[in-house]
C-alpha cells in the first residue's frame, strides 16, 4: 500500500511502475493487462497518465470516457509496441466492448492494456492481471494505492 498526497505523486508511482514493467523481459502469450479500480475521482486516469509518461509517450493524454479505447505507440521499448487505455465506465453489456476488438487487443503479447472500471467487463478479462486499486484517503488529496500482481 502506498499513500500519495498529490496527483503528482500518484503519477510518479505510476511512472516508476511503467519503467519497471517495460524494462523487464516478460515471456507472455497475451497482453500485459493492468486493471484500475476505484471510485470516480480516485485517480485511475491520473495513474494511467503517469504510466504512459513513464513509457515514454509524449502525446497529449486525455480520458477515453467517450471513445472507450485509446491507443498509444511505444517507441522507447522493444518488447512492447502499443499501450491501450480503456475506460469501461460506459460499457453495460460485454458485447459492446467485444465489438471494439478487445479480444484481439488482449491476445497480443506486444500490447500493454490499462483498464478502468474492469468490473464492468469481468468475464472478458484475462485471468492474470496486475490489479491496481485506488482509494480516497482521509485528507483531501490523499489516495491509497495498492498494486497486486
Ligand atoms: N493523490 C492523488 N492522486 C491522484 N489524483 C489526485 C490526488 N489528489 C488529488 N487528485 C485529483 O483527483 C482527480 C482524479 O481524477 P481522475 O484521475 O480522472 O479519477 P478517475 O479516473 O479515478 O475517475 C484529479 O482531479 C486529480 O488531480
Ligand atoms: Mg477515469
């Protein structure tokens, strides 16, 4: 468990995690998947922003609340080609996300996939994920982050 006291700190943790993940060699048959759970405003998108920056993405990063899926090309690391940021907040039927090609995205070992509101698409998720949970802390800008592999 990590306590952060600003969005900057949350991004920094995410950045470190991205570098750790991207820098290690993983032998995988499917995408490396990270789920982000937590209430609205807990910091899921903020965490993804830090992660993408840590992966060397320079492009402007906005929340995929309306587009559901956003993709970024990875240039600085050779084992991964793309990072997908998926927000399932608006997904009510698993079919909606299947129509967006999520299976292909999750099956490709050259992808990293970050999923907000994973509980909405429970049945489609791979068994092995890195589960990140964000909770509000006691003070205004405090957040408690847990990362389970
Ligand atoms: N410690 C913190 N970690 C992350 N975000 C924080 C923190 N403190 C304040 N915030 C603010 O909380 C909001 C989190 O929003 P966002 O990342 O979009 O949440 P979510 O995607 O979980 O709905 C942002 O406005 C961010 O600046
Ligand atoms: Mg969000």
